[in-house]
C-alpha cells in the first residue's frame, strides 16, 4: 500500500469516526441506559443525553483512524496473489485485525463514556479520575476482551457484507459505486450486524458498568450473558436492540459514506 493511500485511509477513517460518533451520540446514550443494570429511568432516562460526549470527541478520530489504516493495509497485503473466492475471508481477517488495534484506543474512551452516560450528574473528567484512582489503568481497559469479542463478530458480518453489496451494485450498473451508494450498502450491512451482535453488546455494557469487585467486573463474557439470561431472559439479551440498529444503520451510512468520499478526495 502506497504511503499516500495509508495517509488517506487514516485521515478518512478519523473524519468518518468523528462525524458518526458525534451525530449519533444521543441514540448511543439511550441504548446504554436501556442496557444498564439499574434500568433506563434510574440511569438518567432522557436527561443529560450528551453526558460523556467529551470522551467520545477525544477518542473518535484516533480510534477510527487506527481501524481503517490497519484494515486497508492488511487488505492490501492479503490481496496479492489471492483468488476471488477468498476475498470475503480476506475482508474478515483485515476487519478483525483492525478491531483488535482500534480497541486499544476505543475501550478507555468507551469505559469513561458509558459510565458518564449512566451518571449524567458526574463530569467526564471526574469519572476518569475516579476510575484511575480506584482501579488504575486496568479500570480503563475493563471490558477490552468483551469489546473485542463483540467487535470481531460484528466486523465479520459487516465488512464482507458491505464489500459484497458494493461489488454487486457496481456489477449491476457497470461502474464503481458512488460514495452515497457505498453509504447505503454500509447502512444495510451495519444494521444487520448490529442486530445479531446485540447480546454481546449488552454483556460488554454490563461489564464496563459493573462495580469493582462484582462478578461482572471480572470481564467474563459468558458469565455476563448467563446472568442476563437467568434474570431477564431473551428480552434482556436484546435490550436496546432498536436504538442500536438505528444508530448503527445511520452510522454505517454516515461512517462508510464519509470514509469513501473523504478517501476519494484525498487520493
């Protein structure tokens, strides 16, 4: 991959990440509160809907940039000598490695953001300092494993589906898809991936919000899923699925459309 292409992927990914995270932040807050153990109303309801937005504003650009520069570089390396029937697997591997790298930045930002979302009376800085004081750096990476276990299946569904839909649309119309068409493909792929990975998202939220020393604080995803199933059943596992699908469908439209358009402008 050429240096210019790497820089374009980094910049385009960062711009796309900031756009989608800030535009759709209220939907994300509603989703987090629906998934929180204390319930929607006690977590703040519709009050302080932008609680935690500074954490997102700071983390969005480097998080999305890290994902796309990894995704595009791995895809470029794997592409050489690969056959067409291996293309979906290539996209899966590239997306998975992109998520592992991006989560190193995403998880601390997500921990602070989600704790602020369910405690709208506390500032982001106060929550950050409280987490560092009581739990250290480990506290900021609470839920790293559960986030990766959520993001990899999500990416395994979203990115091959996105690339396949773009290829199909390009073939149908006889030329490469426009950025708005890529955005439509991204919206469909993101919404579908969001629906099937919601239980993992609920488990990740419970782990990040758990009090230090509690069973969920250990980060065991299967134990968190089992606890939700026993206490709330299927509805608990799919808590927040509607705002999650809405946010990620819109997010896929904005994120992948902005990424394609910005990358085209930079190349």
